[in-house]
């Protein structure tokens, strides 16, 4: 029995020695050769292992490979895991099916070395195994870095709302980041293989494709301007993108891009552009308004002595005079010029001379004959006037001017052909969104508004023309009305109203004017009118009172002096504000009233007004001005102004206002 055991041990030693000799033939400086017996004993170690185990290779022969690996901090890892997280059993080293063996060293001396190789059989002992490995640390570090980069890329790609994508030369997605689901509603798998162009509405697809084509040709990073993308639910968003062309390992050209949603930004920019355009238009209109108001004021000053002296001439001429007809023609022309200056003042937002409580429906009913005459004969006008709308505070003549201009403009849109115009009134509750969308109305408050609407089935207008129709003298016709719609714009703004404008080319136009409703039915007026008939008492032996006339324009001053003198008033002229103040200071007890021009150089009418009232608070002052009452007299009305006359005025208007002053003085 003992002989058998000795013989068995001898054979085993012989076999180990033969396997050791066979394995040693593979030893090389850059190879790690290891022979293992089927029971896990180490048969042979090449010298290269000393750098791994920290002990001479010969001293480890006969030791358990499991114990040696554990003591040296060496793991058998899964080759499919670059980070080497999954550990394998050391007994697997005997598995010849393991064609990719990886050992990772963790001790400080080995500095994270990675050995990779293969398991072989064929030694003297058929159960023994030969392991041949190389130092592949650099390769595994590169693989690990690549894996970390891939993970980092996916974190970045899938975080937030930036969609990363890769498309082939045909524009089909080969990769899309998971962020596409939150932005577009599609999963990445749903998009891979589809065309990027299919996400774009047809009207935006060509423009997008052209930007990509141009950018891709450069080989440099390129930007795609904001464009529309369709979400899975059919809704549209705005997106912008960056891209660059590159070639993959096979040499195929592909485009890598990143897109982000910019819907909020685009809409905010659109609102800003709209607001900027409104501000610019408001500044433009304000500048034109100042210019227009100044021109109208100067024209009114020029017209005052013309109309006044024409009136005086007609008073002096007998009914049968051969020149009377020519003088009346001059008067008619001057009155037309006066109407034009009032349109200019309306455009400037200054034409609100007499405000009262007005029923807009009743006013239009009274104007139907006038409206019929303002339209062409081929135009049919229909009315839908509500009798349930509240009163509004306006000058009745401005309502007339507004509706006449709107109806005339609608009639002219037919170009001489037959057409229909509808005039409609009603009450609308306007929310803030409705008002913000109006052509005029961005500064109005939500609430109820009385509206006047004029619509036609004429030629309509292109969108680009709509914003210009209220500009002075702009017209889409060869012959235009100049200031018609411009005056509408000024009237609406002057009453703090709104204007809604809709037009479709070839279908017609609808203009709706909004007026704020009155807080009560009480009538409001900045001035008081009188039906008193003026009298010219040429033969009266006694003067009816003393009037101080103050105006820097010599012709106007002379006209007013002549008129009041013929009406039997004692008149004193002052050619400017300074002279008026000095004269009044010396003779205030002899002066019964003052007719005062509002706009004068050096010392204004308002300053003269304050100076005279500081001397005598109960003085009666009538203000005259080429500007409308709302601009010239509103502030002074609250401080004791007695009356107001807008230039130009007739002799009868002047005498009537002065006689009213004296009638109230006598009554007191």
C-alpha cells in the first residue's frame, strides 16, 4: 500500500515537472504565464508575476491560487464590465471555455494593473491549465474612460429640455436623446429611423431644409434659426438648433445636432416687437399731432380776420349789391378751410370743444340723409342701431364727422361698383385680451364699451396696408380723402376710445370704434352755449360796457375791436400780454370784461389770466384760441374762466358771447 502511494506521488511530481517545463517554454518578459493543477495548486509562475504578487515566483509554486490571488488583492473580473465590478470565482481559471480572462490588481504596488489573456489545456497533465496573459492596463483605462464619457454624455443629453440627435445623410434619425419625449411627446425609439423633416409643418419644412443644407456644406458648426416643430399631439412649438457635420468610422457623413425649445422666447420677442411698433407708432402720431395742432392753430388765427371781416362786409352790403355773391363765395371757402383745420385738430387729438351726453344711435338716425349723400349712388347703406346702449360723453359733431368718414371710406372701397355698407351700434364687454388685440386700445381698461361699427363687402386690404390707413394722406386709391381716417384716429384717441380693425383682401373691411360708457346719464359740458341773438346797435347813443381785447395778431385784434365797437361796446386794445397786464393794473375799475388770446409770445394767455385774476378774482374773461377748448381752456375752466371761443369765429359769435357776459353781470 505504501509503495502504491509513493508511486502515485512520484507520478504526480513527474507530471507537475513535465507541465512546469511545458509552461516555462512560453515565458517571456511581456507575458504573464501561469500553470495551475486541477486542485488549484500553482505549478508554474513566470518571473513577470513577481511584480503582481510581490514575492519570488518560485516561492509560490505549490500554493493555492485562490489564496495567492486574495492575499495579493487580485480579482478575476467579468470582461464585459470595463470597470471590473463583477467578480468571478478563481476556480473558473480552470475553464478552458474562458477565452477572455481578466485579472485586476488592486494593491498599491500594482497600481491598478489589468492583465488579460486566455486559458489553454494541453499540458502533460490533461487536468492542468495554462494561463497566458498580457498587461492591458492602458487599454482598459481607455475603455473605462470611454464608458465614463458615454455615461456623462447620456446624463447631459437626457437632462433638461435640450434634444441631442444624430441624422444620416438622408436626414433620418440614428440617435435621439430621451429629452425628446418631454419636448416633442415622442420617445427616442419612435423617432429613430424617421425623417427629421417630418417633424416640421409643410410651410416651414423647405426653409429648415435649406438652412441645414447650407450649414452642412461648410463643415463648421452652423445654427438653424427658430423654426416650427410639431409635437405628437399636433401642437406646434418653436425651436432653434445647432449642428455640425462629421464622418463616422466607415466614412459616412452624418449630422450631430442639439435643439432646444424657444417658444416662450419667440412669443416674448413677438410681443416686444409689437409693443415697440406701437410705441414707435405712438411717438410718430404724437409728433405728427404736435405738428398738426400747430398748423391748425396758425391757420385758425389767419382765418379769424378773414371770416370776421367777410361777416362785417356782408353786414354793410345791401341785399342787392352786385358784390354780395362774391363775398358769400369767399365766406363759403373760408368755412371749408375752417372745417379742414378742425379735422386736423381732431387728428391731433385736440378737437373736443363741447362735450355732452349723446345717444350714438339717435345721432346716426338723424344723419341718415347726410350719410346717403356721402356715399356713392351705387352703395346701399343698411342700419342696425340698438336703442339699448348707454349714453356717451362726446361732441355730437365729432360723432358725425367720424361716421361720415367711415361710411365714405367704405363706399370708396367698391371702386364705383355696387356694394353694401352696414352701420351698426351696440354694447360690448371687452376683456383685456380683446382690448390688447385692438388697433387702438392697448391702454384701455376692461369693461363695457359702446361701439359704432361700419362694415363693407368691398375690396378689403392686405395685412401690410392695415397699419397705414390712418396715416395722413395715405390711400389705396388714386384719389383719396387725405385726412378722413386720420381724423377718425385722432377723435378716437381724444375720447380715450378704442378701435378694432379687421379686413380680408377680396372680402371687405370692418371697423369698430369703442367709446367708454358714461358713469351716469348726467350731461357733462366744458362750456355753455347760448341761443341769444347778437345785436349790432349802430345808432345807440350810450356804450354798454368796456372790453379789454388782448391779441398779438394785429388783424385779429382790429377785427374784434371793430365788431364790438359796432355792437356798442367801448373797446380797448392790447397787442400783447405784458401791455394787457400793465393796462389792467391801472384801469381795472373801468374794465367790465376781457377777451384774451390763449397763445401769445413772451407772456402766454394763461399767465395773463392768472395775473389779472390775482388783481381782481371776479373778473369775467373770455378766452379765444386757434386750439380746441379741450387743450386751451380745460385747466382755466376750473380756475374761473368765464367763456371760450375757438378761432375762427364770426362777428355774431363774438357779440353773442360778450352780450352773455354783460347779461349775467347786469343780473347780479
